[in-house]
């Protein structure tokens, strides 16, 4: 366990977790620091942040957070001390030009380089797992990096062809057949082989997270799962054959299940995990379970949920929320999802270590 090239850093057997800055104009830096002010985080891992140290010094000063940034240039320099978060400095943000809540190529470049760096560190076995803060896709594209999101960046730089997004919050574990594509494209991507592929990835993810209930629900695509062809043919021609093949392969699966009932059952733990056919089909019920909106204060009280990319050769977890530009720099962002993402990365790294 721990850093292959710097084993002295992990002589206490705690995994080293690299956390990206996220978009510097977002709540990313704030929630990273807030998470690393929690003693329990240092009890389970050795965390370090990757990004521009000047951004973190600025946010600490602006919000009056009880932290002193330890600027490092190599993982080996990290001290892993509570109250003194280590930031591997990339020196790519001009803080005099940084405006909270605004889309900017500078911020897109900085957030992209932070992600690229943690991938490199993980592939080089200098860190055990990676955790990503929120990015702005528009800013990244304005910086010249044309990716739909984190998942695609990781797949590209790890040369991974078969991967999927797994969302985790309490009893809800949701994997997707497709994510960042149009709804029209999403319908076209509902294919037997892909459904089987993500079912296998979900099963592996459930095991690695310590889930004991391995029953999987597979959602239908059309209303009432097509109602025997009355409302579309994909459920009968693609999803049902995938379910039958998954059963033949030994998986405990059920489907196609109309999603309006499947997710209600999943929220109670009836299924250990579920397969959604497209982005919003899975994200909407998931966020209803994990996001708590305060109507009186007109903001989220709590934002819980972890995004895990399955199928990669390295571990990647993430907060499952966006940049929250509207509250960036105000000190009111919840670090709940970041804490959960770090905890999940630790669990995954322990499972991976046990299989080596």
C-alpha cells in the first residue's frame, strides 16, 4: 500500500489520496480545504491537494479558514499534518485576474492541468487514488481541451475504452449506460452489449465498496419499460436480451424495470445497485436522495453523493455536484460530498490493495 517510489510516506499503511483543485473560480478550492480540516480524514489517509497554491492561500485568507498551506513541489515533500494542508503547486493561476463565478480559459487550463497531474501521479504509483473537485466544461473547452467531462479526460489519459460513471449515496448506487450525450443519442446507445458491460462494471464496483446485496435492477428506457412494444421497442430488443444474458453469466439481475418504480425500490436498499439508461434517468433520483435544498435560505444545506469512474486502471472518485459559481468565495459551500469522495477513494484503495 502507499507510494511505490516514496514508501516512507506510507509507512503507516494509510493510502495517499491526491485531490484536484477543481475550477479555481468555483467552490472547488473551498471544499478541498474544508475537507482537509477534518481530523477523521487524516485518520484514514494521507491527503494532498494538486493545484495552484496561491489560489488556496487566497481562499484561506478570504474566508478566514484555520489552515496554513504547505506548498510542495513533489509528493515526497508532503507532511500530511492536520491544519497544514499540502498543496502540490502547479503555478498556473494569476490570482489578480481570478474572478469567482466566471467562466475563463485561465481557470479551465488550471483545472485541466490539475486533473492531468493527478492521473500522472496515480499511473506512476506515487499516489494510491485520486479525487476530483468540480470543473466547468465550458472553461476547459475555452482553454482548448475538448472533453465532455472528467470521465472522458481520465479515459483518454489512461487509454481506457470500457468505462462508466457510478454514483454512490447511502443505499443508492447508480451506473449509466450513457452520460454526456444528447437525449437523442442516448436512446441510440441503449444496446445489449453496453448494458452487459456496465452491469459487470457495477457488480465490480459494488464488491469494491463492500456492498453485500448484489441484486441489480436494470431500468427500462421507455414509459412502463415499453409495455410490450406499445411505447417503443428498445426494452424488448436490447434491454431484455441483456438481462437474460447477464443472468446466464451468473449475475443477480432484474429488468427491464420501469424506472419510476425501480428507483423507489432502490432507495430502500432493495437493489444493491441499478443500471440507468441515460444521464438524467439516473441523476435525478440520485440527487433527490442526496441533495438537500433549503428554500428559506435559497441554497443547499447539504450536497451528498460520490461519482466513481469504473473501468479505469487507477482509482478516481469525485464530488457529484457542479462548480456552484453562484456561491463561490462566499464561505457557505458544503464539503460533505468531498469528504464522502475521499472516504470512498480510501475504501476503493484498500479493496484494490487486498487483491494485489
